[in-house]
C-alpha cells in the first residue's frame, strides 16, 4: 500500500486553540495508528508551526477524505495541508 507524507501548516495565532483541542487530536491520531493507517506523526520543532504525518493509504483521494475528521481540521487550526506520495527506500515501513 502506498505511503503518503502529509504536512500540516497551522494557522497563525492558533496555539491556544491547538492546546485546547490537542487531546482530541491525539486521540484521533491514536485511532488512526491503531487502524494501521498512521505510521508516524509529530510537530515541527520551534520556531516552525505545523506537523508531519506519515500515512499508509490506498490512494491520495482516500487519505484526503479522511483528514477532515481530524479535530484540528474541525476547529480550523490547519490553514494548509500538503499531501505527497512518498517512496521509502530505507526505514521501518518497508516490507
């Protein structure tokens, strides 16, 4: 199954809203991990504002259909989402 790198770019001045909704966001990510879809995720180090998420999905359209269910998306703290199909050559996600 293809791998996808998703980059979240957070909205300016959204830190307080992210802090408030982070538990729900992380619970949702945990559900995706348990389902085998999310392979890794985490925020960029300061001073950057966003996150990298690595997914396994049938295709980009299926992944893009899933992303609006993220609580961060629901409260509007993600100003832009980039999705790239990624070919891993070395690393933990190779068969």
